C-alpha cells in the first residue's frame, strides 16, 4: 500500500461509513407521528403525583448525575494523561502484553466502579425510600460485580483484538479490525438474550392461559413471529413496570416483568405488549444492530485516523478506553434521539393494533406514576439520558390518534 493510499483510504472509508450510518438512521426512523408536542402536565397528573415525582428527582439526580460524571471523568483523566501508561508499566509484564492489557482494563473498570460506590449507594437509598427498589444490598452488590465483569470482558476483548491486529498488519490493521468489530457487534446482538440477560434475571415461560393466548393472538394478528412469552422475575429488584422484545430471528422473545402482571389491568398490559410487538414489527432490533455494526466499523477507522500505527502500543490501552468512553458520551444524544423516535413509533403501533386510546392514555399515566418517571425534564437531560418520550408526550399522542380516527378523545384528569 503506497503512502498516498495509506493517507486517503481510511478517510474515504470513514466518510462512506458515516454516510451509511446517517442513511440507516434516516431511513429507519419515523418522522411524522401525531401528538409529539406533549400536554400540560398539570392537566393529567394530580398535584400529589407531580410533587412526588419532583421530590424523587430532586433527591435522586444529584447522586445519579455525580455518579455518571465520575464514570466518565475517571477513564478520561487516566487515559489522556501519562498516568495510563504508568499504570501499564507498573504491571511489569512488558513482554506479556496480552496479559497486561486485560489486567489493566479490568483494573481501570474496578477503580471506576469503586469510586462511584458512594454516589451509587446514595442513589440506591433514594430509590428504596420511594419504594422503587426492593432489592437487598447483597443483590445490589452482586449486580455491580457482574456488570463490571461483563463490561470489562467486552472491553478487554476489543482492546486485545485491536492491538493484535495493529501489531500484525502495521499500516493496514484497521481493515481487518473494522470487519472484526462489525462481526463482534452482530454476534453480541444474537447472543445477548441467551448469554447476558440470564445473568441478571430468571425467565420462565408464561403459563398457558387466557392472557398468554391473548398475547400470542395479538402477535399473530400483527404478523409478528414470537418464539415465546417469558416472565422475568424483576420483582426481586424493583416495583417498576416494564416489558421488552429481545433478540431477533430465532432468538426473538417477548419478555414481561412479573411486576407488570401483578396489579396492572389486563387492557393496559395488552397495550404494553402491543407496543413491544411494534418494535418487532418494524425490526427495530435488527435496524439497531445494523447501525451498531456500521458504527463499530466507523469507530475503528476513526481510531486509525487518530492513532495510526500507535494502536500497536499496548501502553496506550488506557487511552483507547478513554477514546471509547469519549465516543460513547458524544454519541449519546444521537442514540437517545433515535431511541425516542423508535419508542414513539411503537406507541403509535400499539394504538393502531389495539384501537384503544382510552386505555392507552390511562396506561401511560399509571406507568409514569408507578415508575416515578420524569414529567418535565430539562432539555439537556433529555438529550443526554432520555431514551423514551416523556409521559405527557405519550399521552398527547393517544389523544391525537383518537381525534384523527374519529374516536372519543380520552378526557383530562
């Protein structure tokens, strides 16, 4: 590969991948949905419900925000300073770089996790005080350990593969590395439902009965093949209500929290399931995976532009982790925007499938109250953290859909 080709090839590939990512997002997202402007919170929630939500978030957000800031700042400070290389050298395993790299990754992950323990403990205490969390401290600690182990393992594999390719292929390492990153994302998407999710919850097939039959019929009417309906034992951790579709193809299954099945009216549960079927109907998991595949390949090519042959130096492992954290943080607003539009489309799908705007509005209200969802978050929190529309926006969609289809518009509180 000539020097001129070495210079322009990754730039051209990066540009092509960036265009493909943008195109995938534009093509796969809905751009015209009713009722997205939201409604007056005071007209749909009682003063007591609004006060409880405000008090909860006033108590929680200082701790959760500080924890997030620390989780970002620690790897950035270490990775973008000489400290990262010094920590690598302190391992005294210069020739065994394939041992030093994972040790450093796991060590930095552990350090970050330990630094955020005080703020995370305070956040957990708030969620317990408001009845949202019911897990004991042993389960809370176990979840943190499992999360640290899984995240560190994933990052260690990424670092080892990138460094190994850079050491073997020198200038052209980014070509096989980008392909490997894309394959890794695809593989994780298939494996996640059967390898990762069981590490946090136990799943059991929903017993035969009228409710399960209704869910399967709803899926059949929607033309969505669902392998099974599973119940997750979420009640050992939380009182929050939720459901989701996991996997695609042979691993696709509908998962509902046991908390959702406990006291929620059947008509509202049906709407939650219809929402999740909307994700399956639109192949949201598949589209998200394809965007992730392209994004992973783009990320590797950008690493080539930033580090070049320096990627082969294992002493830059901490810098690699810092770059991954920086990229994740910078891309979060885009990812969240995509997620909010997809969730809005699934809401719309549930209305189309059930034609039940009255229970849809009631469901969105009850979910918001039970989950103590933010009713009017600041714009920067929406961009940085919000993966779903606000409850007032979702309620407004239900009313707009009813109006457009000539049905009785659900009344305000």
